[in-house]
């Protein structure tokens, strides 16, 4: 689902944004929250599609049992077949689950969903599910209590023709025996905009939902910064995926850097850069863990933990060991494509930071700015020079690398 966030600086700007979007988005469905307002696209754009006749139909109940296409009359969705076993509770009048009695029935024929009623033409009560005849009697009584029509044959264990009100049933499980057919779906959901049809997974041209934030009321902590950069704020979300450009790339890093610079000021941004120098495997999980640790240490890097045990660190910022290239070379020989990709992502980021600093800080200020002198020197030394050398190296060893990446 395509969605976007908008941030307003003050109440006037917030009201202006609401006004700007209120002809296209419905805000009334969702209550105004403390610091944001959620809205959904007003125009009807989601439809059902029959896969038998390809016609666009009403989306209502598009994947409910027994749905019939209004154009060709085919049943386009079935949850139950002959032999399906359904497990349910009966609801009482207050919409609560009625006691603890769980009823399990096996269908002899699939029920037809008609005006909210389930008609079971023939039902048997599977012997396995109930211990004795007495238990079965309780089930029959329970069904009788809720329904007018039940004909039960005690000798054959078969109830013939039962009508259950669907609203009274709280279905918790449907099992279909393998020897019978599995649920079938001949329908899909499509989105239509300006006469063009999109599938559920296509890139839709407009936002289906929007959120307008009262930015001045939002705490700009690390998790919020991660969310605004387009990442998840939970490290476990990306766990085990390694270094992937779709999870974390230089665009994310640049957005995060900009947000830190605007919201938390120069010193925190400086420490963020130091942190990136230190992490050599830029998997999203490792990055988020380190980023949250940076916040916990009051935006000072290295954190206490890192100082004691230098994990993830191949590059020394403060000394003479500007050895990124050596590291890269050894990693390449060792087949370390994760490190190489991380290096490229970081390089793109540091090229941006370098330009940013040159633009932001004028020549006379540069000498006075520890942020500028330290970071730009390190970037030039480690990332720009070494990257050029690395490219050179790659050019020379192209065939070897191509075989190993
Ligand atoms: Zn049809």
C-alpha cells in the first residue's frame, strides 16, 4: 500500500496541509491523534476481478465463500468443499463466545453462503473429536439452542439439513482433508486509477493513505529518525539478511545524516560519521543496533562497549592506520563481498558528506570547526583516495573480482 508522511512545523502549517488534502483524503474516519492525523483516499479505486470472465466487479466479499461473479455467474471463491472440517463456537446474544464448547463438524457437501446463513445439507460429527455419545448429545443440544432446524439421526450419527446463522458462528479453523479439494480462488483485487489497472503489488500512482504530523510535538529520537529515513526501527526486522542495498543504502544514510544535523546538531552528526567509519559490515541489523547504541551513549562514538572491545572496526580514525584499502584488498581476496558492498555504500555517503561540508561551512570557518577538519580529512584520506585506489585495483584485477562477487 502506497503511503506518505507529511511534516508540519506549526499549527498554521498543519491546518494548511489538512486543507490541501481534504478534498482527496478522508480524515473524519480516524480520530485526531496527539501528534498526527491519518487520512485515506476518498475516491473508490479498489475493485474485484473475476478470473473466469475478466470483468471488474464489486470488491465486497471478493474472497468470501460462495461469492458469485455478477457478470458470468461462476462461483469465484470457495473456502469449503465436500469433507471440509470446520471448528467453531456459537456466539451468545452479547456477541461473546458461548461457553467453552467447541463444535467440530465435517461437511458432506459444501455450504452455500446465502443471506448470512450457512446451510449444511448433510453434516456428520466426526467421531474422533468427541469421546462418547453423551458429548455428541451436548453438541446437538447446543446446535438446537441456536437454530430452528436440525434433523439428527442417532443411529447413523448424521444430522440431515441444518441451517446455522453465520453471524452466530465464530469459526476458528477450517481444515480440508487432503483427499478432498483445497480452497479455491478465482478472483483478485485490482486498483484502477485514471482508467489504468494495477495489481495489488504494482506501484500505484497516488498515495492510498497519508499521515500529517505535528512535527513540533514529535520527539526526534533514533527510532523516529530511522522511520523517517524509510527504514524499520527494529533491528530484528532485517535479521539474517546480510548486506543488502534494498535494506540499507547511501540514500538512507544521507537522510539519517541530514535529520541528525537538523534535529540534533553538528556534534551528533559528527559522531554518526565516526560510527560509520567503524562499522565494516553494513547489514541493516548491525547498523540499527549500532545506531541505537550511539543514541544510548548520548550521541558519543565510540560507545563504552566499543571502546573496551573493538568490534566491527577495521579503520582507525585517530591514528596512522588509515588502512581501509589494505582491509579491502584482503577482504576481496577472502571473498568478502559484504565488506566490499558496505564500502561502496559508505563511499557514496561520504562523498555526499564531503560536498555537504564544503557547501555548508565556508573557508574561514573550516579551521575553527573540529567537525569539518576531522571528518573531511578522514574522508579525503580514507574514502576518496582509497576508493580511487580501490577502483584502480579493481580495474587491474577485474577478472578475478568478477569471478568472486
Ligand atoms: Zn465472471
